[in-house]
């Protein structure tokens, strides 16, 4: 009897051991891997999704991407892809002709758009793309100058069931004499494939063309050649775009809801498995995951048992209210890998949690997405709530701030999406003069950091703080002269003496814009610093052209009739060294919205609020000279030269658009005023012209239209010297002259 019990017990133990080995093998493997991990190796918060040994009990990615009724296998899809994209191994070195771009150096990057044929149908989104290229500084109307070519035929929607599908593209593009199997061509696409598989079939052979495509699969993405772009709607703005929704340094960083999703649920076909499972994480409290199957013409024919209940829950929450009040936003794949919710989440500062396996994220070549999103796995949906709960407050705030930086730098308008695409390709063509990853992923963003100026971070005013460096301790004064020199008592003579006495002044450059030739050097007073007179070519905008003679980081811009003291100059320079990315100066102006005229207004009234500091007496970084000349379009500079006006307003627009900050006004004597023109000169002061003020009003509106929004920022901030105007003896003050005058 005892022996029988012993054998039964041994048999049970053996069975238990076999069951544990069969079902718990994966746990043992993981345990052994944890025990055998080398010291110092970082434990990932998410499993390695590419390691399928980790996920033995889950469906494979290919199974999820193959909906019911689809008999196409992954191998068949791959063969279809390689059949259409015969140059799937293309790289810049093998499928791009660099000689077309390097004929004129870095300036040789020009983009030609094929003219659209008469009666050609072009969608609203593609029209915006072509407009962005046509208004960019790279556009050319001469194909012989072009480095890159863009089709005039709409290639955005390649779904054969779409009303915007353009047939017979293969035959049409082969008729272009410059097509050359797609070499040096750029093809834009938002939608590819059709029901039921929605594969990446464009319906024509792109050959060796660069593909700028939304919802790109990593399997088909050609690294360093193609460009992944975001999916955007036809309502996406051409220029400017709305600002992000995050208030700076919002504390606490978490919102009412931890995680949200509200969108369509597909009952059949590709993408249905992912969205059909979202209801499992909904708790109606801090996690709101709502889907509806009420979409499409015949949804009721296919609805399942959950449809009616889901539709009722769906109507209880407002989508915009959820966006504004959620910390994390689920961005699951739809029929295709990309989703409109990706850009919506970025703008709302709702941290995207991606559930789209195999999606090559937009501009992945340059953007470090791990600083802005959380990448999940469609097969591990139930792990998402615990993962986002584990993210600390500091990390949440950092992720949300990064969403705003990326939204405003690259995604808020079609212009920015298109220009980012072109700049990425340009950096590949001129790889020896290109932006590094830090420039792309730090404020103000890669579009506003021109590598032609420099590729060193320390040469830009935006990076001083992060690098722990300070700007130089000297400045260059540039005096804009328009009046002929007829007397030694003219204001410019006194201004030269005042500025040259500053211990921080390195040199003085007189930009001569008078109709008469500049006087001989002997006519100018002797000074302790070098004096250079350069020809401004009688162009008002020339005061902001890059000048190789400027060797200092700081530039003091002055009008010839500016009245200042040396102590005022010194104090303003010290203030600028603390804010090197901004304009720091004296004469303030402001803008306002006139509801009666539905236009922007301009005022010179002295108030406590301002948004402009005139460059007739202001410090700024010399890099803005380069941006003014190479970033702004020639049309705006031509407007300035044609009216001989508004160059100071345009510079304020530019700097505020870069920094999203106002200029800084410093202490100024109340006696400061504009002086009449010297005797013996025919030219009158510009402000004496009754059209001067009207022109400035028009300039403000013209500049706002080009930027697509109003970049000027109001401020009531003014910096004064210590003890300024205090009831203390003037003799005890450092800048005593400011109060004696």
C-alpha cells in the first residue's frame, strides 16, 4: 500500500513538472536571461518587440496585419512591393545625381515643379504642397538649374477607390524628358493601397525617385533616401498654424485623464484587430477608450454585439475636451499605419502612445522621437495602462514640452512639413555642411538653424545656456547713414564719439546709403576704435545683410540721428549678454488688432506695453543678419527697399518668430527724441513724411500674412540699472549719467 502511494505521488510530481516545463518555459528563459545579464546593462521598460521568443503566446505582426478575407501572405506582399518598386535598394550614393546640385555650391539646391496640364485635377492638400515649394527660397522656374524635381501630377491619394485617384501615371510620367527613371525626383504621397489590404502599392513605378510618404512601413523604408512624413488633413493650414496648447512649465504636469482614445472601430479588414481590443482598457475613470462602428454606408450590416453599447458610450465624451484634459493619448493604427491623431496629440501636448507596429515615424532621420512619444506594441495592449502609470512627473513634463517643440518647429503647417522634407534632403546632398541631431531636436528647430552660417553650436545664440558659454565681451556698431556729411556738428559726429568711448566697442562700421559718395577718411573724427565705411548700395535692407567685417557676436544697430550716452550703450550691452537671442534696445513700439478694420495696427504711443524695439538703437546677435538675408523671401526685402521703410519691423518679426519671445526694453532718458534733419540737406526725416506711418501699418499686415500668424509678443518688462530713479545720491550709482541728462 505504501509503495502504491509512493508511485502515485511520484507520477503526480512528474506530471506537474512536465506541465510547468511546458507552460512556464518562457518564464524560465526570461529568468535565466535576467540572471545572466551583464552588469550595467539597462533594463528596458518595454520588451524588445522584435524578439519573438519573448512573445510565444501572441499573434505575430503579420497575422494582425492580415484581416479576415485576405488571402495575401507576407511573402506575396513583399513580392508585390519589389515588383512595383524595382529600385528598393536605392540610396543617395546609388540613385541620386549629386552633380546637378553642386554646380553652384550650397546655393545649387534648387527645386523645379513640373507645370500642371490644363484641366489637371489637383487636391487641396497637393496644391498646398506645391505652393509651399513655389514660395520657398529653393524654387526655380528653370529646370536646368534644378537639383530636385517634383511632379505637377497629384500623387497624394493612390487609393483606386478614391475620387482623387489619378490613373495611368506610369504612362504619363514616362513622357517627361527629365524623368530619367525617377532620378533626382521627389514624390509625395499620403494614401496608398486600397481595400482590403491597404498595402503600399502606389499604382505606378517610382523608380529611383525619393518617396516622401505618410504611413511608411519600416520594411519598405529606404534609410537615408526616403522621407517619412506625417499624415495631415486637407484642413491643415498652409502657413503658421495654431500654437501648441501647453502653457509653459505647466504644473502639475498630469491632467484629469491619464489615457484616452476616441475614434472609429473597424469590424473587418486590416487594422480591425487593434481597435477592436481597445475597449479592454477602458475604465470610465482615468482611462477613457471609446470606439464606434457607426461609420461607412453599410455599417449596420456588419455590426457586432458590442456596437450598440459602444456607440452609446462614445457619445458621452467630447473629443476636444478629452484632448485638452488627458496626459497620454493612444494613437493606434487605422487602415494604414499613420493616423490624424498623431498630429492632434502633438498639438494638444497629449503624449502620444503609439500602437502601430512597423511604422517609420515622420522625419525619423533627424527627430529623436523617444523624447516625445511612447512606442507600444499592438500585441501588448493590456500592458499600456501600467506602463504609462509608471512614467514619473518630471518625465511627463519633459515629454509634453518636447511635443510642443516638435509641433511648432515641423508640423503646425504644410509649409513646415514641406520645408523640413527639403532640408533633410539638402543635408544629405551637402553632408559636409549639415545640421547635427542636436540642432534638429532643440529650440528653435532645424529650419531656423542654417548650416551655411556655421555647423558649430557655439556660434548660435540659442545654445549658449545649454553649452554653458557666454557671448563675447565686445560689440560692433553699425551706423546707418543716409544724409550727406556737410557739417561737423551733425548728430552722426557726436554719435561716433559716444559709441567709440564705450569700453565694449570693438569697431564701428558706417553703412553709407546716401546718394552722394562717402567723404574721405580725414573728414571723420579720430577715434580709439577702427572705423570702416561700406557702401549700402542705397538699399534699406542692406543694414541687415551679412558683413564679413563683423567679427563680434553682438551688433549695435544705430540710425545716424540716434541720441545716446555712453553709459546707456554700456548698460544695454550688458543686458544683451544675458539675453543674447533677443533684441535689446530703447525705442519701443507696439502692434494691436483693429476689429473694425479686421487688420493689424501699429502704434508709437508711449505705453507700459510694447512688442517692438526699433533697430535704430538696439543690440542683437549677428546671426540674425544671416537669417534676414537667407531665410526671409526676396519679396519681403524688396518691399522694404521699395518703401525705404519697415526694415526694423521685419527684423522684430523675424526674431520673435524664432524665439517666441518679446524684445527687451532697457532704461531710456525721457529727453530722447527724434531730431530734425541737419541744415543744408534736402532729405527730411522719414517720420516727417505723412505716408511713413501708413506704410508701417501696411508692412505689419504684409509680414503677418507671410508668416501665417502674428509672431510679435507683447511685454511690459523693462530692465533698469540698480537704484535707477531711487531716492539715493546719484554719486553712488553706477550709471549716474542716465539720471542727470
